[in-house]
C-alpha cells in the first residue's frame, strides 16, 4: 500500500482522505471519502469523482473494517509507567487497528473514584490516538468488600459504564449482587475475572492437569472459573443486570454460557487471542520450558479448551475478542516461573492472530471479525460512536487490513514499552496496515503517522 499527498485545493484540506479501492468487510470494493471526522461518501471504484485536495490512500487488496474496540486493556498508568503509559499503550492500540480501548482499573492507585477515572480519560484525550475509556473498579482498592464509587464514576467526565476488579475475582456473591443492582440503573455492566480464589489457591500459576503435575507447578483447575461463571449467570438472571465474562478460557465455561444464552439471561463473554491460539504445553516446550512469557491469568489451557473457544466464538456463544494486553517490565517477568508476573502483550497482534485461527480456516468471515472485534464490543461498552458500519454519516473510525500479508512478529519492533510478547518469531498471514480515528490517519503503511 502506498499513500500520496496531493496539493491542497479549496475543496480539500489535510483532513480529507480518499481511501481508494478497499474491500469493505471483505464483501464489496468501494472508495470511501473521509471528511470532518465522518464517512462523507461511499462509492464504487472511481465513482466519487472530483476529490481534489484529498489525501489518497491506495487500499487496493485491503479489507476495510470499522476501527477495532478492545474491552480489556491494561495501560498501567498511573503507577507503572515503566511497563506502559496511556500514550504508549495508545500507540500499540493504533498499530493494532484499534480506535477505542477500555483501560482496566488495576493501576496504582486503583481507578475506583471519579477523579481517578477522569485522570485516565484525560490522559487518553491528550495522547489522542484512540478513545481511552477507563474501566471503574467494582470494589474500593480491588479489596472485594466495599463497592467503589460506581455512580460517581458513571456521572463523571469519563462516563464509566464498564466496571471490573480484573486481576481479581469479585468472589463475594453479596458484593457481586449489589454491584449488579447498582449499575443496572444506568445500563452499566460488570466485567468479571471469573476465578474462585479458594478453589484455585494462592500459588496457582498454570493450568491444573497432567502437565502441571509433571512440571511440579501448582495449577488452577478449569472448574475454578466455571463455578463463578455459573454463579454469575444466575445473579444476572436474578438482578436483570448485565454480567460480562472476561477472558473465558475453558470448554466448561462455554457450556455454561451456551445454556445461559439459550435462557436469554443478560450475559456476554470475551475470549483473548492467546487463549484462541496458545496451549499449556508451551510451558514445557517453548524456550527450554518454564518461560514466564507464557504465564498468564487465566492460564493457557489444553487443546480441547482452545478448540471449544474457537467454536464458541464462531457460533456467537462468545461475543467478542478482547486482548487482555498486559504489559510487564522486564524485571517483573524475569523470574522463576512461579514468581513472575502474569500477563502478555496483545494489542499489536490481535487482528493477525484472529485472522490466522478464525478467518483462514473459514470459522469467521471478515464481516464476522468486524462484529467480534468492533461492533459487539462497542455495544457491550455502550460506545455509540464506535463500532459502526462504514456508511455515509458514520464516524470515520476504520482499519485497513492486508489479508495476504506475510509477517514475522519481532518483539523488539513493538511500540509498547514492554517486551512480554508470546508471539515473538511467529509468522502470520494477515496484518493491520492503516488505522483512522475520526478520519485522521494514526497508522499508515503499518507504522505510526
Ligand atoms: O494475566 C493477567 N494479567 N491476568 C489478569 O487478570 C491481570 C493482568 C495484569 O494486570 O497483568
Ligand atoms: Zn483478568
């Protein structure tokens, strides 16, 4: 793909972009005129006529999708600016094709007040590359007992609608019930890190199974996730309020979700790219074994869980893909496996992973990718200016994907401040080439503008 800046004329300006020859949702070839932050015109190839002054972006061979929306991002600011900042995480998001991210609350201090939420929101506006929506904590200090300022966070400038103690489970059912009742008044949603702390035990660090026994590592049984999902769908039924299951990771969770959705209960779920691609045996095989790059919570699971998650995403049982981008400074990862921090990078590679495990085998079309990575996440988070179709009048948030790229991930080429990239050295056949936020390119030719 190449870009050409043409001389300015009276009819155009720096903010007018003509995206030429893109395959919209992989379905039909069109030219898109982006002006004043919206899609101003859509036409067949060459149909838009006189667009003098527009910056022309040649999108021949590219698939155009609405800008991606990530329901689950850790940006680490305030508190761990050595691992990521709102600005660096925004850069990683833009490179990954995102135009909006939800920034998790487990920062230092925790996002549990209106002021804290507004601070993250304002940092996002200042970075200016993606819309940054702070997630509010469910409980004060993520302590699991006392509700955080849910209403004040919602009424703040940050207009928080998604609440989560992510990193920890809201284990107390009374607290979960009260939180659901509270956020129902304003259409909020509780995103739950489903993991019974008593079933899992404090030292668990990988999937409990035959392999964890062999490696001598304490494991989490899949059922520690499943019992909380089962409890929460019943609380969703009881309260009529929305539960969102963060990073679903087991076949048993899929079964519960399938049942709950068939009953019509207000529950949605996400799966991460890493749980769709990577399996627990990497703990034995990758880089000589025990590589903390693959330490994540919930843990990588066996193949049968991975296959169930793919099927559930394909049939709509799982609504969306969310990254759980979890940057960690080198000194927090470079430890013995049991002592290293949990989490892996995800923003820059999510689209390539989803293309390889879902689109290439025919489990999802590009239009489905737009649904699971953009429109459904926007709906769940209540973002009405994101995730919209590429139609006249819609906000010009879009991503151009090369569906026949050949890329090899290089963790040192990341724009994140961290290097805990589990895909280093892997090849993928699709890649984000350009991202536009309200008509302004943030990424062109695969690089930040
Ligand atoms: O692996 C994880 N990392 N899982 C979580 O739930 C939290 C996250 C983090 O904040 O690093
Ligand atoms: Zn989590």
